[in-house]
C-alpha cells in the first residue's frame, strides 16, 4: 500500500497531504512558483531535511535551481549553482531514479563546497514529459532512524516522489505554456502602446507645426494673435511631453521580481504624479507577498485604471490603495474624472479596458467591480485570493 501512515496519522492524513501538495502545484502559473511548491511539498511529505529541484540548461548547468531547508545565508555561502555532473547528470541523462544509503560513498560523488550542508541518505528522481527531461528533484537526510548501512528513504517514498514528479511535469508544462502566452500578450500590449504613442504624438506634433506656422505669419501684422498662438504651442508641447512620459512608464518593464508589488506600484504612481498635472497618490496597508501571477494582474489592472483616469477622464485627483484582504489583497483606484455610465459603455462596445481588466482578475481567481456615473468619477476595485 503506498500511503499506509502519514506523519500526522493514518491513511487519511497521508492522502490529504498528497492531495494538498498536488492542488498547490496546480494552483500556481509562474514557473518559479511551481518549482518552489514542488520542492516544499516533497520535503514535507517525505520528511526530509533538504530538498532541491534543478531545471537544466543547454550548457551543462542549470537554468533554475530551487532549494528548501537551506537558509538564504547558507545558500549565498555555497556559491555558484551546481553543474550537471555525477548523480545529477545520471538522473537528467538517463532519467533513472537514485536511492542511496550514503551519497558521499557513491563513486559518482564529486564533493561539494565547504558551506554546503552535510548529506547522507539520498532520493532523487527525474521530472519528465514523455522523452523530455524537464528537471530533477531530490531529497536528502530522511528524518528517521536509519537501518544499519541502509537508506532512510524507502521504496514507498520513491513511489510517492514518482507520483509528485509526474504531476510536477504537468504543472511545469502548464506554467511554461502560461508564461509563453503571457509573453505574447505583453508583445501585443507593447504593439498597442506603440500604435497609441505614434497616433497621439504625431497629432500633437502636426498641431505644433501648424500653430508655429500660423504664429510666424502673424508676428508682423497681428502680434497679439501671434502671442496667443505661441501660448498654444507651449500647451501642445506640454501635452506631447505628458504623452511621452506616460508611454515610457507603461513600456518600461515592471520590477516585480526585484522590488515586489507594493514598491513597484508606489514607484509608478510617483512617476505619474510628476508627469501629469493631476495629483496621484498611493497607500498600502498590510499586504503580504502574493503569487506572481496575482501580483502581475494587480499591477496591470492598476496601470489600465490609471491610464483611463489620466488620459481619458480628465481627472484632477487619482488615489490608488492596496490593502490586505483575507489571504489576498484588494486594489482600489478612485478618480474624480468625468465618469461614465457602465451599462451604456457595455451596450456601445466601448469598454475602456474593462474587458481586459475583468479577464485579468478572473484569470487569477479574483474579481473586479466598477462604480461610475457621468460627472461622478470612477472607482475600480479588484480582489485576489492570495496563495
């Protein structure tokens, strides 16, 4: 029987933990989140001190390598990522499981850096999608009494890790497809922004040229009108500068991976506040780190709502707030602009990005609400469930 006992009880507890691990894997859409969930789930289920998962590159190293059970300080002290050699290479090239009583005694063992934790019993399996090996997951130092000269990891542990590896292959493949789809979406958004930028700035520059020509013709015979035309030139130049600044903000890659959602949103709001005559504010309260897909969706919805408020609604005040909501978060973008009738917008097919915002919210298990009325401003609210 595969699951006869669990750490917390009998068969039911063990199956519940397996089910929870598989659901956690399927919940994430970002490759990095999937890798981390696999590693944490494997270490907890099999009660090991250490777990790691490596995704190979095409140059004898690893494109990604995720660990659990090693502190951040230890990981930094260990140094560069391992190469594809020894036992790791065997799992990647031959797609064979490895269960060892003492990894240090294996003839393929080549040592490890001085800061590396000491490991003995070892269990590793490849993660494969058909004939393609996507990576390798391994555990070390089973927390249990070891049989004399034997491995703490059992055949049942190997069978359980094999089940996790099969589901990990599905989760990884789905995450890769999602990231590829997102890349195509981002490329499409950039093309849309480039088109908008071209149209908006071209119109402004065309108006500038005509107004400058008119001012030149009026300088001698009607100085007062020429002065009015020159003031119009100054106004058009300022509007063109606003268009350019807004486009730069939207085209610049968000620093979510490095800075997190709160810092990224705060920075973008500060830039928009400087670039526009409207007053744009940001406040955040108690927000925890969220799954990467949810953070990106929140950021993109905030950007779309800010774009609408600043470039279409003639808002003078825009307030962005991000607060904790249960295990997730709630985003609100409120402006005092011209507002609109949401039902009339839907009937006319002019959605001001609302369809895109709702799709983004729904795609990460969240929801979107819109409150607006002509002359009453607009409030966009989005909630995500967290991880």
